[in-house]
């Protein structure tokens, strides 16, 4: 059977949605499916990077759309990127033969892509599966990117509700996200929960003092508090930055920010403004090395913005847990993250604005013995291996696609 995947980001792009969609496509190939992909020719974060228009990767046929690549620096340019991607995608889909595919699989980014894919599926008589990795426009509204009640918000809500109602199958990431889908008209029997998996190929088993990333960046014996991932409006870093300011005289602590994104410059500006020598910024780490960089930390930070529960899913927690590191969560409660952490011991939970609490919790953590810190990490790893093992989650995805879609 032939399956069409539509995703703005796909291999070799390093965005989370790209890595998870690529992983799933590889699993489909192993099961004997033929996979075609429509994606953008531009890298998600670095628009100056261009990929080949056509490429085959591990048996997957990738067709990349030549949309504009202005990037995220200006709203107008970003909107033009979305518009040209959607326009060219629509023209490509119009040329798809009726019933050529057994399934169209699409995610939630960028805006309107799923609507175009759904309309194509109806015209071409092809089942449509909607993999909701976030919910729009709610996430953009609570993040301050779209004004609540505006024309854009109302229009995107109406379009989103239509997609959610009309999809043949919906795969979402946690119970909070599923609840929102049901409220927006999704059918419960065809709405499934499958968390995303950690995108790492190995687990670092070495000693802390021998970690290559730790040695390379001269972390020494300091307690390393690491935020690793996209620096976006969806992951507000203010409380973490304020904690670093409060702890500027704590020579045994180091705050490490790894990754890219629109808010990376805010970290740089904050560090410069306060002349903070306890902050280090490092570039994104490739997937083959992510297990080493994550394990270089003593505690990993996971952030969810206020009001975002059910609209997004901070999958950073899985990588932190799989490498056996304690977690410091900054965000609202209850949430998918607090549901996990309440079953474990030793991790840190604070709300946004509680920088003083975070400071005190980190100081307490720093005083723990190495065996005590190791025990917290081991508990996290064992929980992750039981509940979020990548092979099991990929199999769950495949079971849904094989058993729930009528054409299968």
C-alpha cells in the first residue's frame, strides 16, 4: 500500500516533528508500505539551508516544495513562507490521482496544511489521518502570537474544528490534548493517544566525569542545569534565567542552554545585561550525539508555558529520563509532565515566576550525594523504559494506522 505523508519538516531537518515523522516513515517501510512525502525544501530553523528537490532516503520518496524561505525574523516573511508552501502544495495535490494512496498522514504545522490535505483526501477518496502534535490556534493565542478574538484566531479555530471533526483518524499525544480534541468535535472512538518517543539512537552509560560533551565544554565538577531544545515562545525561559541571576554567586552551578530558536537572542541579551558568567550557550547537537550532550547535565530543565496544557506536549522530558537525569519542570499543574513526576521522587517542580523557589530547590539538589542524584535518575529511566519505550510507541502508531483506517 502507498501512503502520502505531508509535513513541512522532514529528513534531514532536525526539528522534532521532522525526526518523529521520519522515524514513523521508516517503520512503515519496514512493514512493506511505499511512502511518498511532500515537505519543504528549506530547513525549518535555518531557511538559508536548502535540500534537494527530490531525494530517496531509506526507501522513502521525498518531494520537496520550492516555497519562499524568508524565515522567522519577520512576521510578513513567515506568512509568505506559509502562503507559498500551501499554494504550491495545493497545486501538487490536485495532480494526485484518485485513490492513488491508501492514506494521507498529516501533522498540524504549518497552519492550513492539514486543511488542504483533508480537502484533497475527500476529492481523491483517500482516508485522512491527523497527527496532532500541538493544537492551533490555541497555542499561538496563549503564547501571544495571535490575539484572542481576532479575525485570524476565529478563522483558524473554525478551520481547525473542521479538520478535527472530519478526519478519519486522530492521533494525539496525551489525555489533556485528547480532551481538547473531543471538545472541538472529535469522535472518541477514532481519537487515540500515543506519546512521541525520545529521538536518540543510543543511551550514554559512562561516568559523569568521563562524558565527552562535559569535558569538551569545561563543565568541570559544577552542577550543570541544562535546557536543551528549541528556544521558542512556547517555552518561556524567564523563570530559569531569573534563577540563574539569583544564583550568580553560586560558583558550583552552571546554567547551560543548548539549541536554537527565536528566543536564543533573549538568553544572550540577558547574559550580557547582567554580566552572568554562570550561563553558557551552545549550538544544537546532532541526533547521533544528543544522548551524550543530555547526559552531560546533572539536571535537565523541561518547560511548558502558562495556559498551554493540552495545546502542546513538551517531549523533552523523555530524553532527559532515558539518559537517567533528574528533571526540573517549570510550568502549570496539572499537566502531562506533573502526572509523570508525581509518580517519581526527587525531581523539581515550580511554576512560572517562582525563580526563588527554583533557586532553593536547585541548591538543595546540589547538596545531595552522588548516589542520591543517581537514584533519582535511575528511577526516571526505569519509568521511561516502562511507559515510553520507542519501539512500543512506534508499534502502537502502526497498529492504529493498520487497524483503524478503513482502507487498511
